[in-house]
C-alpha cells in the first residue's frame, strides 16, 4: 500500500552535473520539497540516505567514477535497506534492461528521462507519486518495451531444415539446386518451400513472387 507523503517531503539529490543538480534543488524547494542534501557520486548519496532517511532520492543513473551503473546500484541498495524511501532514477537515454531491472516487483520507484525535468508540472507530479509509494515509468520506456514485445522474428517458426532451404533460396538456387545441395529429393524440397511460405504467411498474389518475398523476410531478419 502506498504511504501518504508529508506536506514537505524530504529529498536528497545525486547528480554529478553541478548545474543540473543545483537547478533541480532550487526547483524542488520552490515546490515545497525539503532538500536535505546533494551528492555527486554513489557513496555520498548512500551516506545522505543513511543520515536523513528521506522520503525520496533522485538519482542519476550514471555517476562517477565509471559512469556506468553507479546510480542504478545505489538505487537498489536504497530500496533494499530503506524500502520506505522512494527512488526516482533519471537517465539521458532509454536504457531498457537497466530500467526494467529497477522497476520489477518494487514499489516507490520511478524511471524518467532527464528531458522530462523541463516539463515542471509533469516532473513534480512524478516526484510526488514516487514519494507517496507509487511508481512512475517514462512514456519513452513504455513505447520501447511495447515495440520489443510486438516484434517477432518471422523465421522463429521455421525448422532447422527449413532455414537451410530458405538460406539456399536466398542464394538464388532453384528447387532442383537446393535438392542437390542438401541431398534431398526435389519433391521433399517442394514440400519444405510450401511449408516455409505458409509459416511466413506469404500467399500467392498477382504481383509478387512468393519466393522473393520469402527471401526478403529472411534477409530482413538477419
């Protein structure tokens, strides 16, 4: 169950870009947040969280010294050691694996692109929701996840033998040539080709050669 945020939620900031960090601190204070501290790296952030146990931590996903996963690692430590502290991770780009690892099965977390900070009303609303125990996901991440879910390899239904036949089709070989290459009867190759076209949902039309469409699907998936 989401906890109720206080009238002045306590927040700590972790961002190695001093200008951005100071700008966010000023923005938060002008909207009723109590900024308890600022940090430029993972260790300083964790020290602030231990000291103040804030309702919210805003964390840059990449921080010194390696600028790889320090912010993400810190977010996990915070949620493990201080589950009542909401964590909002900011990223310059959509990083699907990192974001989903953070968001999976945990409440009071959020993932936003830094570009969202410029929409003040949207940013403040996201902070309030995370501080209250809710979750926030950047729309760009949702779109990326949806796109990945929707894309299915068109060749995934083909058997290993059918993939061999299709690869030889892509080389421009006829059924007779494929049969000779694979030591198969030509009738067997014809059955494989028919199965390939069916699985790829390629139907006969007046304009398109089905073998060409099958080869196009093969090349696009490679």
